[in-house]
DNA sequence: CCAAAAGTGTTACAAGTACACCCATGA
DNA sequence: TCATGGGTGTACTTGTAACACTTTTGG
C-alpha cells in the first residue's frame, strides 16, 4: 500500500571477511562508479528490492559483483543514522560474510556498478564511504566474539586443514598468539573436528589433516 | 535521490520486557486499531520517518503510546521476510526494551493508533500480528543470553533491591531455579553491586538492600 | 513458637593456564 | 646437520556445583 514521502528505505551492505595466506584479516571492498561517493572504496551493497529477502539481497551482491557463491552470511547490525547517506534516508542492514581462501577466487576487474574490487586489510582500514568503517569494525568484533563459542572458524578454512592453519586463523582474528598445546586441547575438547587420517607433506614434518564435523552453525557453550 | 517503486521501507518494532511482581516475564503488547491486523495484538511499532534515528523511533513508540520514558533499548534483529507485511515490503528493525516495575507505570487505555495496551506473559504467548511472535521469542533469547555476561538485570530492577529480588529476576528470565549461596557468591565476584547499608523490613527477617554500581551497559567476561 | 525468608562455608570436580622437550621432514 | 613446524603431558590455579544449618523478624 502506498507510503508517502518522508520514510526510510532499506538497503543491505556486506562486510565479507577472509584470512589471507599471509595471516592478515582482509575485507572485500568495492570502488563505487557513481553516487555520492563515486571513486571511494566501500562495502558492496545496494537498496533492497520489493520482493527479495534481506539474506538473498546480501548474497546476490557478493555473487553478482564479486563472483563469490556459497559464502557464509549472517545478519550483523542495522545502521540507520539519518545522515549516513547524503542522498536521503537509507537504513542499511549490514551482513557479516566469511569465506576461505580468498586467493582461490580471483575477483572480477569491475562492472557497471564498481570501478574495481579488492581484498584490503582491516587494519589499517582505508577511508571508506558512508559509515562503512564502522560496519567493518563491528563485523570484526562479531567474528572475534563468536570464534570463542561457535564453529564459525570453519567458514574461514578449506575442507581440510592442519592444526597449524586452524590456529593461525584464530590468532589472526583474535590478534594475539595462543599456546599451541592448550589450543589443541581446547579445540579437541569441543569435539567439532574430525581427523581425516591423511597428512599434508610440506617442507617440514607432515601435519595431520582435519575437517569440521559440520559446517552448520553450532554454538558450543551451554547456558 | 528519488527512489522508485519496488523498494523496501523501514520500520521499528519494540519488544519491551519486564518481570512482574508474580515472577512472570511479560511483554508489552498493543491492539491495532487499523491496518491489515486491525483488532490483533502485536508489538508497538511504526514506519521510520525520514529524519529520525532508529533508536529514537523505537523510544518514541514507547513514550507516545505507552507513556514509558527512559526505557532501556537495544537493537535486536532486523526482520525482512518479503511477505511479513501484507501491505507491501516493510523491513522491520526490532528493538529489545527492558523496564523495571511494570506495575508502577499504569498504561494508558488506548489512543488513535491502538485500541488498548497491555502487559502479557511471554509464555504462553497469544497469537500476534505480523511475525511478532518470532520477534518476542528472539527478544527473550537475547535477554536470557546476555544475563550471563552483562549487567542487563539492572534494567529489570528498581534502584534498590534485595538479593532475593535479584535472584528472582534471574530465575524468571532463565526459567530455572538457582542455588542461593552460589548465586550470591558469583554475583558478588562480578563486583557489579554496591551495598546500600540499608535494609528492607517486611514480614520476615530484614534483607540488605543493594544497587548496581552503574546502569551503563557492562560486559563482564573478558575475551 | 511458628512460618518464612535471609544469611553463611566447605568440599569435590572441571576447566583453564603456564610451561619444555623430542620428532619428522626437505633442503 | 640444520631449520622449521608438528606433536605431546604435567602441575597449578581458578571457577563451578553440590550441599544444611542458623538467624531474624512478624504474626
């Protein structure tokens, strides 16, 4: 039914995070071709269409502009400061995205909406359009908190990984080193992992390979 | 700037919770006077105006229709299923509200928007308009989770209270009994409370009165 | 003196933290 | 043989859970 002028419009923005091979935490940024922040880097996002769920709008942004499919997405927070978009009142539902192996998914060079796409470190974070710096910081805080009591780390790792790789993901996200023995003990106690029985050979002693029992979101701590 | 037809509009809904004197968890409901759910009970809420922050829209709903001022509010989740509002595409930013002593704030009888207002138990929850039953369940889950690691309980209690009253709030929200000695030990260890040095006299042995050191949101557990 | 809520300590167990050495491999 | 990351156990501390009796008051 018709809604008159002074109302707020809904949009989605996606803060898609990944851990790079060099153990840096990266966020997917896009350089706007037009709009009030033309030429600026920001998060992929757009207005929500009249008949699509929010989750699908977020997934479509990643798929259509970054070529990322099957990315984990969860709703992060809704940002609605009246002045956040100079064009008018836009309420943005922000999503946290997680993906493993950003290096495996080469980004397209750009398209009609974005001049370019790129993975950038979350610290230092370059100046971003709108309130997107706040969104990225919120996304990192959420990921950091949920690492402690969920299996979210599985979304930042490939299907088979070593304990060293798993620990590197935790250390990167948490921003501090962890004791190797205690880390292994704690993770094994959570019973989230399954040994694959295979090893990865490399320049050093071979490491056992593991996978997560399930990639469905699991909360570990009991209330 | 101008946004054409097929876009989503933003609204706010508030799930305001309180613990009644009889130790039931209640939610503030409003009976719609018009709209697609005329006559139904649901959460107070409306479309967001073009120049107001989301938080203020939520606070205004409580203030203008229920007479509640200074209620604690935090953003809960954003519900955006395309079919949630039969009139068209409305994305609803839901807020969790908390207030002490619902009995002290008599509700107005109704107004131009609502036929009536009332505090109703969250279980069993009556049939509600839109997806508001989901919103209420999400609000209860959030409150339940945050009781463990924040000082949110202070928003459900008056400025001075006994340990028995504090424990009753925890037991009501968590839905299970707690050991009195362990509860006191744990709460005191969190150092959130300040003894007032006064006691409350009643039909039994007088109980010491306490207050929270701060009502600002505090997270207790360290990462 | 009775009913009802307030107040208090100890013990057992689980979980978390700190910490050092040997192993297997490729270069 | 060396450099590098993989793999393991123990002692200590901290937190959590179970549990019963005495005190104070009003009626």
